[in-house]
C-alpha cells in the first residue's frame, strides 16, 4: 500500500504493526500515524534514496532449535 498519512493508523494499544518500508534500499521507519501528527493528511512518504515508501505489515517470527 502506498505510504500516505491518510492510510496510516494510530498503533497505540493495537496489534497493527505496519511500518514504512523502502522497496529500493530496505530502510524501515515507524508506521504509527501519531509519529507524524504535524504532516498533512495527503503527505506521501519518500525515502532518502528518492523512492516512494510503502506501508507494509511487519511480521516477526521466532524459531526455536
């Protein structure tokens, strides 16, 4: 999903674990709407490398040996 502020949710006390991810260089940033309270609703996030960020689910797994 395109990383636009209006697509983001406040993640406090929820299970929403979306992050901003750059498909070009792999950098990750917070996907919590509250972290960007001062930006307009139509703000499109872009990476330092120039690529548009994507709003993605972050899935973490633990594997025991």
